[in-house]
């Protein structure tokens, strides 16, 4: 004996409402991904209707379909470039001086991978062979990633950067002939960087302990920008 149909749940009007809200939600999600370059979405094409999110039986088939979909390769390559760029971050040396509406100072582009990490050498070898460059806003920063000016004496990645910017600026990494990808934390704000690094605390640090000056080979992991 078949179960009686619930017209308030299975009727035509409730189904249309659910379909409408699903389309609205999908459109909003697409808008988010289009306006926020840090977000990435991988879509595969379906011959028929898309399976429901709670349809666990369709997962094996979806996995095979995603692996065979060549249209995803370009998106995945872009994600890989963004992940590599996010391994680098930026710190100010001191609070920049302000002159004629511009902030003038220096800072360092650092790498979240330590020089004694096996992955560090693989990363630098890859970036050096492709003549990868950093960009400050839309201008290339002198030198390539793997040149001697990018390293301290102990091998730590520590690329010096001279700043002459407004209160906000971007640092990106250009790989191959593709669009540059922002490093971790970019775009930056001078005020937010100074606050995060404790540079604007008048008497040492917020905990009243004297701020320790970092050497080239002693970069605190606590100051790294979050991805």
C-alpha cells in the first residue's frame, strides 16, 4: 500500500518554491565567487538534473565525472598558483613616514616555509626556473624570486621592498603569462599592518615587554599573515 501523498510537501507549488529558492541561492553563490577572487568554485556539467546535496549514492559517480572533466584543468591550475602565492607574506620594517599623502618606508616579503623545510627548495627551484616576479600594485619589483637579493645569509627568504604607496597597496606574484595572484594578506593597509605587528605601541609591546629586534635568520611565525 502506497503512502498517502502530502500535498503541502510534495505538491507542485511547494516543489516550485524549493526550485526557486535553490536558483536564488545558486545565483548568490555565483556572485560571491565572481566578486571575491580568493574563492574558487569547481563546476562540472551534468547531462540531466544535478543530484541533491544529501544524495550520498551519487558520490562515486560524481568523483569519476570530476576526474574526467577536462574543463576543470584551467580552474585547478589557477587555484594552484593562488596557493603558491599565499605561501608568501609581507611585514613592515617600521612605521613608514608620511609625505604628500604617501607612505614611504621599507618592508620584507617573507615565506611561510622555513629554509630547512624540504618543500622550500622544491618551491624555490620551481619559481626560479620560471622567472617568477613579485609586483607592487601593477609595477614589477626588481629581481626574480630566486636571485641572491631575496635571501638572508642563512638562506631564509627575505626580499627587501621599498614602499612609496598610499594607505593601501597590493603585492602579488606573477607566474608564467597568467594574471598575478595576491600573496597572503594582500591587499594591505599600512595602519592594519602596523597594528598587527605592534609597531604603533608606544612603549614596546602591548604586554609591556620590550619588542625584540628580528635578525635575518629569526623570523617569528607568530607574525605571519593568515591565508
